[in-house]
């Protein structure tokens, strides 16, 4: 039996040399780890529409544009994810944990001080070389 792949859009929100990250609630998959905000792409929704919706809901930002950074498929064993990762530098609003989650602006050089889900390792490596 083939596992269902959960399609997720991820926003790497960058301002100056910092990135906005959030901590996953303990009760969710990969709970207690830090992540770049985003969420599931709904049926019939474009990746950009999902990115705009999710970042408005999760962190209170209005996204004006984004650029594709990478796509990752990762098997956690209990769940497979396809991550459409976008770099977001054109936005309005003040980023915050709009759903009550812990959040922070972190210097790119300090990302290694935070524990991220395994699928995020590739994202962090790419950010260090391209951002």
C-alpha cells in the first residue's frame, strides 16, 4: 500500500539577514520542533494561494509575491510530505504567532541553534548558500 503524500507549502520569510520561524505545538506531528511557517495545499488551490492563506492565518502577514526556493519530498515513516518551499521577502504586516505559537526572527547564522524537523535540513542548507 502506498502512503498518502501530504502537499505542504512553506514560507521562508526573510527580512534583512533574519528568518521568521515558529515552534510546532507539542500535540502536532513533529511537535515541539521549530519550522518555517506554512500548511497544507487544499484541493483546487494553487501553491501561491495556499502560501498567502497559510501565512495570513499563521503569522498575520499579507504576502505580495514569493519565489520558489525548492521542492522536497520526505518520508517520516508515519507520514510522507511534499514541501513546496518559497522565499518570501515582499510582504506587509508584522509577523507574529497568530495561532498562539512561539515564534522568533532568527539570524541565518544562528539557525543551527534550533531543532527543526528532518525535512527542513535541506531547506536550511540551501538558505545558508543562497540567502
